């Protein structure tokens, strides 16, 4: 049975009172701090790429960090760090499930 729990949390670069959060590179900084938390554990060179569990992006012109719930399962303190960052800075947080772009999906062969 599929879980109804959201798979991702979107930390948005908009404060609860509607202001754009600064500095402008906050999303990259947060994801950089969490870059070593990844499947298989930290490896040499991990600081050069983002963890698949904590990815900075932009949605409709708003900076966002998408934090996957697998981070919580892997290391609850890392999860708490991200959630406390959002809370301490008054950022808007939305629980959701990222839906892939249909153009990027590979069709499955029948059979």
C-alpha cells in the first residue's frame, strides 16, 4: 500500500510575512551544509555536489530547498537542522511530493 505521507518538504525563500529571504544564496548554503548526508554515507568529494536528499532549486522565481524525508530516516539531527533553520528564520514550509515532469519520464515497455 502506498504511503500518504509527503515525501518532500519545501523550504521556501519567503518569510511568513511575505518578504524575500536574504542572503540570495541561502538555499545553496543550506544544501551545501547538508551535502555529506546522502545514500551510502559521506564519500571523498561529496562537498562538490548536493545530496539527493537536500536540493536547492527555484520554483516560480522563489528559491526553495527540497528536503526529502529519507534524510530524516538517515540522520534525524540533519533533518532537525534543516527544519530548525526554516523555523528560526521564519521561512514558509510546505509538505508535498515532487511530481516529475512528464517530458523527462521514460515510457515503460508492456509485458
